[in-house]
C-alpha cells in the first residue's frame, strides 16, 4: 500500500480534476463536478464530498445548503490519475434542478428527450 497524496493526481491547467459521483447501492451515475487538490483532501478528511465551484470560485460541500448530501463511501482514481470516481450515499436529488441525476436528457435520433421530471 502507498500513502495517498492528492498532489500526485493530474490536474488541468486550472488546478482542477473531474470527479464523477456514483450511488453505491444502485450504481447510478449521479453527476460530474470539479475538484481541486484541497477539495480532494477535504472530502477524504470529512467524508462529505466537497467540490470546487467554478462559477462561485469557492468550495462547495454537496448538500450544505440543500440537504441533498453525498456521504463518501470510496474514492477511486482512474488509470491516468486525471479523473476521480466518488462512490457515495446520496440523500435526495443529486442535481441542482431537483432531479435524481444530472444526466436526465438523452439524445435519440437527433432529438433531446427528457428522461425524468424534477422531484417534488
């Protein structure tokens, strides 16, 4: 075993790495967001998934304001060390549109099809 250091990951020119969130129980792909090395460290330290908001230029602890938290089960690094997979327990919808997942639009025969409505 090797001690993990977030600095060993391959970040883009802005210091960001994509992180895909997947629900542990269902295997559902919930969302994709960005992390910095510090967000990775905070996630591992707290067990609450922490992203970097590019629009706000600030840390974003998933569910901090909405209550739709992501509790970390496992954090996985891909073979090129330039993408992460967060296996999580998701409470409530993962998407800011109040849908279970962010990937709710399908492209079928050149047409966009909405696969799910927002939760009430």
